[in-house]
C-alpha cells in the first residue's frame, strides 16, 4: 500500500518568482519570504529563479511549486517580462502573453487546491546611459513612457487579472509609492552604489524586502486563516 505523504502541521507557503523573490545579493534571512515565514509562523519555500519570466515559469510549475503541495503560492513576476529586447521596444514577454501566463498559473494552482496570491512589482532607478537601469537597457527602447511606465502597465495587468479571477493581491507598487510620498527615498529601498557598492537600482535592499513583507503579510494572513 502506498504511504501517504504527510503535510507539515504548519501552513506551507511557496513564493514563485524571479531574482527579487530569490533575494539575490542578500542573506536568506533578509528576503521578504523569510520575514513572512517568521511573522506568520509558517513553513516557506523560496522558488525564486533569477532572470525568470512567466513564460519560463509555466514549464516549471510542477517541479518548483505544485510538487510541494503548498497551501499558498505567492506569484511575483513582471520585472523580467517587461524588459525591452531591442530598439523596437518589444517586451521579452508581451503584455497579453504575460496576462495569459499568469492566468494559466493561477488556474494550475487552483486545480491543486493551492491558493494563489498575486503581487505587483516595485519601481526602479532608471538612471541614465552612465548608471543604473538605462546603462544596461537603452532609454530609447522604453520611449515614450520610460521603464517605470512600462512597469506600471504590467502592474495594471496584474491588478486587472486579480480582480477578474478573484485573487488576493499584494499591491507592492502602491505600498512603495505611499512610503515614498511619506518621505522614504527610493534609493533606500533599492541597491545603489552608496548603500551596496553596486550600480544596481533594481534589486531591493533588506529594507525594500521589509516593505514587500509588510505589504504581503495582511493578504497572506487572510488566506492562511
């Protein structure tokens, strides 16, 4: 007789995303998922894969999420999907495909009884041709709205999808924007030459991950309880 797999007594949360979820350049305990595990008293699995898009994630759902049989899966995507791939401004994963990929992941999770929790992504330091984002991704590729304008479009798609599919949504972009309006500087939330010795401007600092955790925690608490 096949032995049944025993699920942990504590709730299990998997975060599936890109380098933001993975917490590149940080200690594991500085990542938003680790902080959520401590705050919510739940077991966590970090399934963040640097560079990952929703297109790639679709083929990895079984191995990295569904086989773990979590109670909740945080879906954090968009930072790589929106990236322009050339002077035509074409995104690595066009907006319609991005929406379809996220919708497909939500459907797969629900088929397995896993609760999906969607998450918007944060603004970046655009910089110029000598530093930060535009030093690596030419500004002309993002005309006329800029890279942050492109990020807002992808975040709007995430919000719309959450409403259409009745998913819980952690609106990180809005949470960060409110903090910035209240006096927090974007340069405090992202890795910079001054705070990390790196011309980054995309990946969050430990404080940035604190803000991710603070935004996700109330939504996660609702679905866990």
